[in-house]
């Protein structure tokens, strides 16, 4: 380690720190926010929140129920899809086992997408 880089740490007193903060505050520019504009912004914010609350009322009981209903619907759709796939696979296997070259009739699609 080089000796030239070691310097003693200067410790100031609490009074000098308070003096430094006071000097900074006196030199800092005053706030440029117009109180009238700040009040108008607060008023608009409150009005928008009230309109939002009226338009989209929140009920803590509704959110979990809606999520559970969607999950149940997805489970039913997945079960229906799986059942249809099993039926089709069994038909195809039966056709192959019987040696018939007839095509398996297409079933109606369960779900269509745009």
C-alpha cells in the first residue's frame, strides 16, 4: 500500500454540519410551484379519482370470484378438448385395427379462433 494515498479523515462537529445545511438552504432557489396551480391539480386529481370510482366500482369479493370462474371455465374447456382427442384417437385406432382404409370423419371443432 502506498503511504501517499493515506490521509486522516477529517471529522467535523455537529454544529458545522448544521451550519452547512443552513447555508445550503439559504442558497437553494425557492420553490417555483404556484400554490394556486398545485391546488387546482389536487382538485382535478380528486375529481378524476371520484369519477373513476363511480365508473368502475371495486368490490373486493368480486375479483377472486371472477378469477375462479375463469379458471373453472378453462378447466372445463381443457377437459372437453382432452375427451374429444381421446375419442378421435380411439376411432383412428379402431380403423387401423380393422384394416379399413376409410377415413375417420372429422368432428366439429370445439373452439375456433379469429
